């Protein structure tokens, strides 16, 4: 009885299917958790309608698959979207243009971006603290991985594109067109606007808690980075910066 009263006051989302596309270091964990809560996952009857990716299991599958391990998360997304009982998907799945073409009329694709330079620094800082990157940022910006950090938004939605055959400018335009197909693309730099738009579309309030924040003592300040490194980071982030301005309409 109490659950029914709560659901009457704050009903779960039932008539929309949402895929939250989680891009690294864009506040995705906080937003993903908020979206999942909109479906009331603690209700037994709702448990099967929500799918969140088990990161450890996904990594194990990638290591032990035949062929390209990158296809695991993309294939899982296609499979989950085909299940009629699933209403919400969240986690570090890989974007699938095939899934978007196939299920776009039944699923809402949602994501959140971030100022590309801030995202670059956050991604570097996170991996440096975890010991995954063991070189200073002055050296990191000269690596292939550093270059990939600067075009993360582009790469995230163009894994299926033969990158050697086209220019970065053309690849960025392809990425922009794919993001424009999303129902909602917000920015961590204006979460209130994202939450308002979410409520307008889905008629449900989105309550976002702050999770996984880096301690202030560990944060990398751009002002403390040498000028030549700052310029290099800005150069690496040019594809994502252009995309960000086009998608978020930054003036």
C-alpha cells in the first residue's frame, strides 16, 4: 500500500525507454544513477526493466572474446535494446550507430558532455592517480593516448568509421550529426538546464547527487601548467571543442 502511495505521488517512468550514453569524466556516474532512480529500481516489479553495465564483467569479456574486444559493449547494447522488458540502459556501453538506426524510434539516446579541456585534465588526473598513466602531463600530451583524450567526444560515436580514409574535419562532422540525433545532450557545465530539459521531455524530475568527485588536493589547475603545455592541450582538444560548441551552442 505504501509503495502504491509513493508511486502515485512520484510515479516511475513507464512510457519512455532511455539509454544514457556514459562518456568518461563527464559526470556520468551521478547522472546515470539519477536516471536509473526515475524507474524506481528498488521495486521488485521494476528490477528487470533496468540494465546497468557490470564494468568488471565487461572488461573480462573483452579480454576473452574472439576478435575485436571493442565489439562486446556495442553488441550488448544492441541485445539489451531488443528486449521488450528493458526500459532503461546505463553504463559504459559503446555507442552503436546500428542500434541508433534500429531502435531510435523506440529508445531515447541521452548523454552529457563537458568543456573539452576540463574533461582532458580530469581524465588525465584520474588515470594518473590510478597509476594507469605514469608520466607527467608535459610528456603525456605528446603521446597517442594524449591525442585521443582531446578527441574523445568524436571518437566515442565514430568507432565504426574507417578513420584512415577521411579527414578529422569530416570525422568531426559525422560525430556532430550523430549527437544531433540524440533526444537530449546536456553539459556538466549547466546541470540545472539538463535537468529542466529532462523533466520537460519525460515529465519526471531528475535529482542529481554529486558523486565521484576528485579531492581538491588532487585536482590539476590549468593555471599551474606551463604555457606551452596548455597550448598543446587546447590544440589536441580542437575537434571536441568544435563539436562542443556546435552541440551545446556555446557562444
